């Protein structure tokens, strides 16, 4: 199966999962794009959990950012923003200010920020 067809199938499965298992989306593509752009500019690593996976991926860099998706590794498999359950990143005052400026809800501890994609 081509990468495009695999991606389309994954997106369909994700949309069905979202309809059946979440109550609200917290971020749109524009906000995800802004967050990831900020992480790319700062060179900050982060962790991302996808809705249809039990694994948490550690991302040391972002290879490419598009309007609705991003590429985090050399596989060529773009991840659509709607697939993102949450991301975890290092807590900095600059990032807190950035998220507040964009009116993005987040959870925080003394060392981490968690940005949720959905309410369950």
C-alpha cells in the first residue's frame, strides 16, 4: 500500500476514533502548527502520543511542518495534527507565555507542560 493510501486509511480510523471516544477537540490545525513551529525554532525535544497508538514517540527534531501535518523522522510518514492525543515538553516561562498568548489550555508541573489534543 502506498504511503498516501496508508495515511488516508489512518486518518479515517482516527476520525472514527475521535467521534466515538472524545467529547471535544481542544486544538485546531492552526494552533498545532504554531506550537510545533515554536518547538522547531527553539530546537526543543518533546514527546507525542497518538490517539491510535499506545506508544509515546520522542521527537528530538521536526523534519518538516505542513498546514495540517508534520514529519518527525526519516520514514516519510507525516502525522496529521488530528492524530495527536497530547504532547509533553519541557516547561519554560517563554513557552508558558506563548501558550497563554494563544489561549491554549495545558497542564503543567515544575518541569513539564502537557498539551492535550482532545477532551475524553
